């Protein structure tokens, strides 16, 4: 089954003859330009190792660990950032790095999708996307209590953990006036 994005949501401005085709775990196919694919160290290494080019008869690249809906997002992100240099390592990013507006809007997805997106970016070794996505999660947690974070991230507390939290809570101290003191 050949699907180029979800209803064409992955936009590639190049001719399909000049693209690679990424095949997701659910067999959906997504075209990605050679310029955009460079952001993924994993895919770049596969292309080099397997000696695949956009001129090859077989330019399909299996991405078995990523489902189509998440691979589509990865392709969209890579295509948007294809003109930008590839980030070699996280040390080259400033500590005060601000998430660009486009990326902030792009990552406004439900938590499950964000989790799968981070896993896909990690698997494909897309350094800048990992930094942006993880910083998005960190900003979601910033200034929150553990209880608020459990709600935001959908973490359930079982009875044993609840009992442990109550047991480890700071003891309640009651101040009682001694008789005869006024």
C-alpha cells in the first residue's frame, strides 16, 4: 500500500524521482527529500551503508520501529527544517535555547503522540528534534507539583504507592498547651 502521508500531509517540494521513500511499520510510505533526510543520522547512515541513492531503482527505506502517523510527523518536521544545518550534538546548542514558534505550534499534540514522536526522533537520531521535543516536555512539567504532573502525563498512582506517599509525608505536629501555662 502506497500512501504519501495522510492525505498528502507530508509536503515534499521535490519531484518524487528525487526522493527516498520511508516505509513505516504499518507499511505506509512517505516521500522525503535527500536534503531533509540528512537530519536523521540513522537514515543517513542506512543510505550510506546500503549505497542507496535517489537514482536507485529501490529507494524505499524501511523504518520498522515507527508507525505511519508518527513517521508522517517526522517527515513534516525534517522537510520544514531541510534548509537548516544538521545539529551534530546537543553541546552545540545554547543553554538558553528558545523553542522556535513553528516547532512549538507543531508539537502542540496530545501527550501520547508527543511520546511516540520523541521515541521516533530518538530511534532516527534526529538531535535537534530530540532537544526541542524534550524541552517541550520539560516546560510542561516546570513549576508543577508531582500531583499536577501525574494528571498532565496520565500517571496513575496505585494503592501501594499512595500508602507509601502518606507514610513518608511530613508528620503532622499538633501544638498542645501544657496545663498551667497561659
